[in-house]
C-alpha cells in the first residue's frame, strides 16, 4: 500500500488510548474556568462604562447555586455512565464475545462523553469555588450560560452513548457492524480479483540468495501488543529492491509473535539491511483487528456463534444469524482468492490465506459445535450450496470435503430417518420449511 494508505491503516487499526481525549477535555474545562470568569469581569466593567445592566433579573447567588447544581449532577451522571459501561463490557464478554470489549472501548462517542461529563463537572466546580471563596464584584453571566450549554451537550452525548452501547450489545446490530467491517477489510486486502499467489508465497525469484539467509527476530515486545495487525507491503518491496536482497515476512496477519520468534528471513547480503526500517513497516496490537483482515472479522463472528451454541446460552438461532453474515463474506472472498501466476519475481514475499483457509476459519468450529442442532446444520449446508457456484468447481474441494463429513456425522448423530432427512436438507433460514431450499414448491 502507498504511504497515505499505510498512514490511514495505522490510524484505523491502532488502538486509541481511552484516557487521552478525556484528559484533554478536562484540561480545557480548567482553562475555561479561568477564561470565562475573566470575560465576565470585563463584561461587568463594560456595563458600568455604558451605564446599563444586561440580564438584570439574574443575581450572583442564584447563578452560583445553579453552577453548583450542575456540578453535582455531572459527577452523578459520570458515575452512572461508568457503571453502565462496565456492566455492558462484562455482559458483552460473557454473552457475545471478548472481541466486543475492544470495539466498545474504541468508540469515539464513549471517549467524548466521559471527557465532556468530567470537563463540565470540573468547570462548574471551579467557577463555583471561585465565587464561594473570593468576594467577586461581577456576575458570572457568561460562565453560567456556558455551563447551561455544556449541560445540553452532555444530555445529547448521554443519549448518543446509550444508543451506541445498545447497538453494540444488540446481537443483530453488532453482527451487521462486524460484517460491514469485514466487507471493508475484504475490499482493502483483496481489492480487485485474485492475488498473485494462493497460500504460501513462492520463494523463487527476486534477488539471488547469497549464502545462508539471515533471520531477524522480535527482540523486545512492542508497546502496543504482539499480534501482527498489518504490514506495508509496497514499502517492504521497495526496501528489499533498494538493498538488493529478498525479504520474506514469516508471521501471517493475526499471528501472535512471541519474543525471539522470527519476523523476517533475508536472502542476500545481510549487511545492507536496516532492522528499524523493516520494523516500521509492521503494525502490532493487542488482539486481531476486525477491520484489519477478513480473517479477523470471520473470527469475531464465529466467536459469537460459538458462545450462542454453548450449553450455558443454547441459542442456535443466533448462530444461524451469524452464518448469514459469514456467507456474505465468503461469497466476496471466493473470486478474490483464486490462485494466479505471479506477474514478476518479488523482492518481498509473505504468506497469504487461501480459499480453504477462509472456509476453515468461517465454518469448521460452527460445524463441530452445532452438530447437534438441526437448524445450524441446515443453514450451514445452505451456505456451502451458495458458495460452491461462486468459487467454481476447481476449488470446490474444501466445501465438498466438509459436506461429506457432515453426511457421515449425520449418520452417527441422528439415528432416526426423519431427523437425518431434516438435518441433511439445506435451508437458508435453518428451519424455514420442512423440505428446505431444495424442496419443490407446493
């Protein structure tokens, strides 16, 4: 990817520190608690010079009481919101997936709401303290009007925060969000047609391999985490050609890279390479990103389905909803992961996921955990029936193997003929009709 695209990718995938924006807003509140009273004093002097008093019905005591009331209400609201967010994260991790918690943490509305609530509290508190401790000869008109405006903003942010948290914890809305992120990841990583290679990149081509290859390892953990989120392939290609070497990236996007694990294998004169330049082309994080790679989106969807199929939850209907979105992603990935010959020898190579990898990530665990659910089996068969025409008969092997395994499992799981017949029929709704999608119309 180009320099601008790599910059945007880093900004999108890098985890934002939750405390930075609230602290900035808090400092802004402290600054305004000094600036607006100073403006109020100038405003009072202007009224004296003009011999006219604006807002004559407002007195300093009432305004000071109002500011104190706003301060007390803001700290109460902040505590309530913090408690609600903590419970929402616990519920999301327990009932949906642990990957929901980072999504909720990175929501901009959450950071803006927490920062604005605390900034309003600090601002009104400091102005009230100034009025209570010092004998001031001015009326805090501007300070009070600004506090009222902040209260209105806080009310709007409160509604937005409740709506966003409800959307994240609503399984249907959350699935749509994950699927949308997955589609964006597909379009970004597989923009137009098949990649140059399918599976592991061929080490042939590029600069000659002089002597034994040099292995660059992860000597110390990155501050942001040890999961590889993305890499700048174009820059790595340019660096390798500039140095006259061939560079191979060992981990796949989404891998946890342990200390002293190999990162790069360099073929050619190793004295020319710069380790820091190679590391700047990698982006690490705490967990595999939903929006950084299609496999991350599939993994998050599968986690929700597995949680729904667990004995504690036992909600196969939610697993069927998950398979709807997994089908969408696999249909998008099927034509884009077709193998194609390399156009020219590459100075930078890396492993890419194949069509079989995506089928495995998106369906195998659901197939195992949903073996005892008739509607999950039927929906999974409908998914396979949909993707086979898209991927083509030459790449239908992974799907055919899974269908054969499901047939064999049905003989063991369902001893009764009726149950075997029901479980063996594809149905896009799971249990929409008895005969499934292959049944003739009445």
